[in-house]
């Protein structure tokens, strides 16, 4: 998978625990967890994740459709927080999540901090990140301001689990204690109205802590303010400005004073009984020798590479995969690395070996289609036989998993990438892909463009608005905001033209 990456070689030499235990895969209804640890330990971790998901769906009254394997969140547990920060290419990152139509991934450490009271726990990191994934997936068209996005995630991040399966939520994030108790870098008006992408480091830390405090107070702490948070979110989604929406809170200085008192009192939460949280089937398997030997390269590819680092990862993949020519998992690691490095013949050869070992590898057909498409573009070959071969691979992938959004996207691209008008069925496929993977920002932008081409401006605006609030992705947020402005100008022009064409009123009767 292509994107920016910091130090490809680092992971191969600095990941602790590589020889301590076998690599384990735990498959649950919503997650696929990978860890180099004991099977029982990894299964317990995955079970808590599954209970966490069930708890959120119960509280939020959210639907729970069955997910195909490609639509589950893949979680890689590896290294410590320093390793994760290097993998992310950013300091002070203790865990992170990459939302993608090709398969969303999260990376968290095996160990975090020194075990002190205020240290982040790997589960807390993942719960925070999964809450973002949950919001995008369950509420794909709802717009939330940055303070709520982070405060909501922090509210659920500190969940604790009893032996009977009960989940307790609402605990204070002790790792935010210094920020919460050491002052107030974000007074309430600034918290509610600030551009989250322009905050200082202290203010950004305050966004998490102060956001948590406000969510906790409005959700649990104040009976007098019950219903205000929901009213505020409704106002935001009705298009009101930040300050107009905040009018539901009344005097903001009074609210700020209430928060200052509240944070020093006894903060309570609530428990969701375990018998209310049934979980589905959980399967555990030890990875094959080929899969285990290539896991470190796989992590690098799944995190993302760019034109500068892809060749290095590809070299590592060739060495790691060489002994495992008949292992389909290892060959797909090689296919991905070769594709990212632009060696499309090698990618296709690895795909062929994977399919020879396992004819039902859906991801192999996806990479066959992708490699054929890129090779055709490079050769300027848009012949009927080439396009037929590309679409044959796409069709095979779609037959194996009709719920995977990637073949639907590729089918649309098999027209537009060659300057051809995509037929209606391919446009419908893009709409379906978005339903399956609303967390993918690039897909959201592209689907909005399709809606605009189809003159369905209202639909386009609805799916763009949440992205315009995204505190994590400045470029996509700006693109969404620009497209919304363009839609509003189109609507304004249409309204003006309609008014101009309307007949003048006749004389009044009488």
C-alpha cells in the first residue's frame, strides 16, 4: 500500500519479541488481530475488543451487520510506543489507525510506557482509535466538530472489563491528568470554535482532555444539561456556525466554571452487564511459517510506503519471501511490495503463485487487476483484450467477496483511468463502495465527485460535510470544504436562474 513512511528498515531490526512466540491471528466478527504472543493472550485481547464493539452498539443503538473479512479492522500489535512512533513517522504517537477501503488497519504496541499509573495502555490506544472507526462506519454522514471527535473517543478509551464480561466506561483518562489539572489551554469558547488544524501543541493536548471532560459532563455528570449535547450536534448538522450551535449551552463562561469544578470532583461512569454483550465466533490460528517470516514486511506495506521507500521494502520482501514460493500468504506480501515498487510483472508472477496454492484468494485477484491496470497505463495499452483481462480479474474478486469495496472501485477506475465514460453500473458500484467503506476519505471525495457529475448535489454535500470537520486530515478537510463551497455556488446559481425564468406575477384580482 503506497503512502509516506519513516524508515523501512527499522522495523526489521528493532521490533522486540520477534523470536519469543509464534505469530497468532485471531478472527472475530469485527476484528482480525495479529500478534507475536501467546494464543490465549491474543484471544483474550481480541475478545475484549469484540465486547467493546458490542457495548458501543448497545449504548448507541447502532446496527450490527455481518462483515466480510475485508471489512473488518485489522489490528497489528507490535513493539513498544517508540517503535509505533517510528512506524507512524511522527513523535509522540502511541498508536494509530489508517482508514482505507482496501482494508482499515490499526497499529498498537505490545507494551506502553513504564507501567506507571498515568501510562497509556495498548487497549486504551486501540479503543480510542476504534471509536473513530466506529463513528465513521455507523454514522457516515454525521458531522462532528474536532473536540467532540476526540472527546468521544477518549470517553470510551478507558473502558474496563470485569471477569463476567461486564464493561465499565466513563473512567478518567489518567494519561491526560497533567493536561486536565495543569490549567486550561482551551477555554470553552475556544474549544468549540477553534480550527483544530491550527492549534498549538498545548491546545491540541487540551482538545483531547478538555473534549473528554465536556463529553463526560454533558453525558454523565449533569442532569440539568441532559439533552444539550444531542441538541448541539443536531445544530451543527443543520449547518449552524460553531457559536450558533453552542447557544444550546447558554452562558459559555458559566459552563466553563462548571467544568472547572467538575474535574476536581468524583467522576463516575456506568457499567454495561456482560450478559447484554454476546459476542460471535472467535477463531485462533498460528500463522504459517511463510506468513510469520514475512509479517514484518507485511506491516511495513500495510502501514504504507512511498516512491522513496517502496524499493527498500521490496528488496526486504524478496529476501523474506524467497523460501516460501508455495505459501499464498507470503506470495501476497511479495505481490503487494512488488506492486508498490512498480515491478508489475513480478507482482503478477507472485499473484499467480498465490492462486496456484489457493485459487480462492480474493486479494490475489485484486492485485492482478491492479497490476494489469498499472502496466497497461504505463504501456498506453487500452486495447479491448487488455481491458477485458483487467475486468475479468475484477469480476473474479467480486464473485469471491461481493462486500469488498475494492473491486467495485477498480471497476469504475477501469473506465476513467483509460479516458472512457464509466457506465451507470460502475457509478452504482462506487456508491455501494462508499456504503461499505465510508471511513476512507479519498473514496468519500471521489464518490462526492461522482454525485456532482450526476448532478446529485445534495448527496454530495451530505457526504462531504463530515470530512470538512476531520481534525486529522487537513488536505482532505480543505478539499471537502472547497467542494462544499462549489456546490453552494451551483445551488445559488440554479436558484437565481430559476427565479429569473419564473413569470412575473399578474395584476392583483379585484
